[in-house]
């Protein structure tokens, strides 16, 4: 069983994933895999470099051959058609690699596995998951935790939150919701409850119930 885990910025996805891991549940982070597929030597990076080789200046590669994320971000931010092209190059490869990672984790005897992704719904990765768990915090707390963790002020944190999928829409698509508005201790208690439930579901499934 694959549980998709998502939530807005600083909702606590990584913190919650570590709490599951402490209970023996492994996870893969879609952001890590998204970075993997554009590393030097990867076909996606070659395609991207070729498409933007004509851009003024050094194109979208750094001198050492790695992707210049800022340059690429500026191009796709200014042009939705380029963003769609980029996604058509990267998304299928991210998906294929996620499938490999998840299969390896499942084969290692884990009771179930987590697919942690900030864009679980937006990217369609939710289709790979059997259930979707949304980490939910009130927006004010999300902004506070973003400003405390990252080098941004509250206005910038607010703008980031406003650009993401609205909280209500995310909640409407959740199978399960983890309220992370309390202490870390409370969060760990809720994770333990969910873990019991998920283990029950997989055990029922393997007994054909
Ligand atoms: P995400 O992965 O969703 O961006 P993180 O797991 O990095 O979010 O959490 C964002 C910040 O909030 C981190 O600094 C983390 O330590 C803190 N945090 C997460 N959950 C709690 C909690 N229940 N209580 C207090 N701080 C928390």
C-alpha cells in the first residue's frame, strides 16, 4: 500500500515522514527524485540544455554542467507553454523513478510506504497512491513556521502560501487528514494512530477481507 503525503509549505511533511520512519515506515520524497532526474548525465537534462542552448548568455547550465535552476525557473515562470514542455520532459521520468523507488521499499518488507510530495495532487502523483494523507495547519501557523524555517519574512511566506493549492481544495481531496497545528508530541500521537489504521488496512487486504 502506498500512502501519498502532501500539504502546503511548512505544513510538516518532512517532520511527519520522519515520525512514520521512526515506526518502521519508509518513504520517498518526490522533490529528491525531481532533482535526481535533472542531474548531469540524465537524458532530461540533455533535452533541457538543448532546448535553451540559444538563450542569451550561458543558457540554463552552470559552468560545471549542472542545471541553473534559477535561469530555468525564470524562463518557465514567464511562459506557461515552456512550463508545460518542461513538465512533459520531467514528469514521466520522475514518475518512473518513483515507481522504482516505491517498489524497492515495498519489496524490503515494509508494512506500507509513503510517497511524500508537495505537488501530489497538482502533478497527478496522487494516482500512484492508494490513499492520500493531507498534513493540515492553519494558514497563520504555516506562515509563521515558513518564516521561522526559511530565510523569508512573513509577507513573502504569505505570497508563497497564496500561490499554492488552496487549503480547502487540498482537504477536499484527502482520504485522511493529519492536524499538525499542535505540538510535535501531539503530531507523533496522531502519526501512531494513523500507523495503526494503515497496518490494519494492509493486514485486512492480505487476508482478503
Ligand atoms: P514541510 O516539509 O511540509 O515543508 P517541515 O516538516 O519542514 O514542513 O516543517 C516546517 C517547520 O515547522 C520545521 O521547522 C519544523 O521543525 C516545524 N514543525 C513541524 N511540525 C511542527 C509541530 N507540530 N510543532 C512545532 N513545529 C513544527
